[in-house]
C-alpha cells in the first residue's frame, strides 16, 4: 500500500511519535486528522505540515470513552472517509508495583487500552461498510515482554495485542488490516510524562529513553512497516531482541533484564 490520497487519523499527534508521523505523512500527498487533548499543540503541528489545508485538528480525550463514537462521526465527515487509524495516543508509567495505587493501574487501562479499543470499535462499522481499513496500533516491546517499574503500562500494552489479534481474525473477511507497532526506546517525552506511584508525572528523562532511537528514524521504520501491512513490527535498538529471546528462553531474558539498566 501507499499513503497517496489516503485519509489518516492519528491520535497522540501533539508531540513525540504522533507529531513526527504527522509531519512526515504530510509529505505523502494524503489527508490527515490530528487528535490529542491539546488543541493548541495540535494547531502548532498542523502549521509544520507540508500541506496544512489537508490537515484537520480534532481534539479528543481517550479517557472519555463515551465521547468517542460522536467524535468518530465528526472525523469521518471531515473528508468523507477514513482509511487508516493510527492509535498512537497513550501514557506510560514508572513506579514499583508495591507503591503504585490502583488508580494508576486504572488510568493506564482507561487510556492505553479502553480508549484505544473504544475509538477503534467506533470506527469499525465504517471500515466494514467500505470493505477496507487499516488499524495501526502503537503498542510497545513491553506489550510482548515485561520490565520492572512498568507494570501498569505492560498490562495495558499486553491487553492491546489480545484485542487486536482477535479483531484481525474476525474481520479478515472484510479486508481490514491490523499492524501492531512495538517500539523499544525512542527519544521522546514519554518518560517525562509517565505516571509515578501516586499518579503524578515523573517529569525527568530516563537514561535508556534518552539513548533511544531518534524519533524521525523510528517514524521512517514505522511507516515502512505500515506500507508492508506487517502484522507486527519490533522497532528499536538491541532491546528488540528480547522478543526472540523470550521465545527461546524466558528465564534467560528474565536474568538479562534484571542485570540491565532499565529502571
């Protein structure tokens, strides 16, 4: 596939990976719908796009799942159709399980899992009616194996794989595609915005995130995976090999993660 003349809806588009996707895709002669909670930041991203006249800003909050069906109707009306939904919106977490309030676990599930699922289900009848559609879900390597101090994040990301694997199976007959993107460390503000044990933001950068892939490099690899309609893509540096090591020896992966600097 290619992106020419496609309508692409991106959540979490105000910063990081979403912002980079918007700017890069704007050069592909497609139409964009940009969503996040922050309208002013979305407008700033729109101004950076190659053809701002082909970009619509549509604020939403993934935690407000009851609002997403109505917002989806508005999104479809912007250009008359949607070809791709890039589920990029979400938050991360950094705190020990024993100290983390259940409210933090609930918040991660509401935003990263339920918000993404609700938005995708709202769009599903449109894809089925068109006998075409592509869900792209920004999960994480933490959706395939876990790491310390990210329990709520790992749980939500693992859940996404269960749901979208089922959706892919149920709607193969409708020509609906699902691509799960699993980033490793990418140098964005995801760590700074991560929730801590009491729900407050971490505010500082992780060492491993700082040393992660440049976001533009990541974006290029992600778009290549979407074009190839891959089921899953693991994008990062050496951390991505944890995927394969878990298949061979989960115990060895456990020992290596314990020895790593991932905190």
